[in-house]
C-alpha cells in the first residue's frame, strides 16, 4: 500500500491541530503528546476548517470553531450536534520524524477530486 508524506512531526505543536494540504486533500493533523491523528479538515456540517478548532486531549476530539460540532480523532464520527456525518480518518505512520498517511480510502459520496 502506498503512503503519502504529510509533514514533519516537529511542525505540529503538542496538543494542537494544523491544516496541511497533500495532493489536494485538506487534512487536519492533530498531535496529542506523541500521538498523531489525521482527519479530513472540512466540517461535515458547515464546510469550515476543523484545524482552526480546539483539540480536546482527554476525549481525543477536534471541535469545529464555527458551530461547536466535535469529531472523534479515532473514527471521524461526530460526537455532538449540529454535525451528523463523519469526516474521513486516515491511518498514520510516523517514521524518522516524518508523518505519513496510507493512501486515502474514499468515503461514500467523496470522489478523488473532492477536497476532503
């Protein structure tokens, strides 16, 4: 399976999120201590950047700063309203200080041209 280079681990401050665009995919890269999560950056409710939201390190969620919908960093599922649809989640590998994702699988309704 192919992998895509996302960014360097040192580019992501602990307990924060950052927008990274890779091959047209808008990704929220989230670091909680030494754990790294990568989810689609666009809120499924309001087409807003999730990386601008707050990281909840206890619940491992990322909250959309527009309307407060929180998404699980582990499975992309919304944890509260107003969002009802999940965001894409990517398998992450950190190797020699570099963050990679496995070639993204498409979610229903998404095409390779979508900016997830």
